[in-house]
C-alpha cells in the first residue's frame, strides 16, 4: 500500500492563501474603521446580557407589560460614568440613532428631538392599543364601532409617520 501525498501540497497552499486573505481583510477593516464611522461602529458593537454595547454606551432592554400589551423599552447608559442618559425609549431605532450620535459626538441636540419623536411614537402605540381593545369589545353598537375604527385608523397613520421620521435619523 502506497500513500499519495501529491494533493497535500496543493491543499496546504490553498489554506495558506485563505489565511492570508482573511488576515489582510481583517487588517483592512481595522484600518478602515479609523476613517469610516459605520465600520468603527460595526467593530465596536456587541451583544450583552441586557442588550447591546456600542462604544462606551449600553442600550439596555426592559420588557414591560402595559395592560396586556407586551412592549420593550430601551435605556441608554454611559458605561464610562455609569450614568443613565436616556430612559424609556419606545423604539430600538430611536436608541440606536441617539447612541450613534453620542459615539461620534455629532449634533447631540438632535438626540432630544429624537427622544421627543420617540415619546410621540410611544403615545400613539398606547392610543392604538386602547382603540384596538375597544374595537374588540364593541357589541352591536355600529355607531361606536365606526368611531373607534376611524380613531384607530387615524392613530395608525400618525404612528407610521412618526416611525418614518425616526428611521430617517439613522
């Protein structure tokens, strides 16, 4: 029985090239993170037991039950000073947008505007839930049904518009 080692060298060469490509790609990404905010953020973001860490900031998730409505709320904590900066944000996208601004020291005045939009969004979520519950319990009073459906539809429109405004801040 003879062993054929002719393919071993080819496989070793392939593995060396793969390792070089991976190493070079990682080095390029690290170098790019100095000039590209998105790359920097991607390299400095990771999951924690309570949420997500981005740079020196934690986005902490808190699950809340509001009269049967299960909702996540988000708190932004400065890990360097162990200080809560923003609390009870209704959308993860709001927390993400604010945190990105904090990490890059960009127009922090916008953070308060985002927080205000988020508070409006949360108010609309609660209002929509209220009307949805009312719609479930309206019996045969069609005049009330029409009113609740109109109010529910109206608040859903406000909800959608507010979320779009928040997404534009990303």
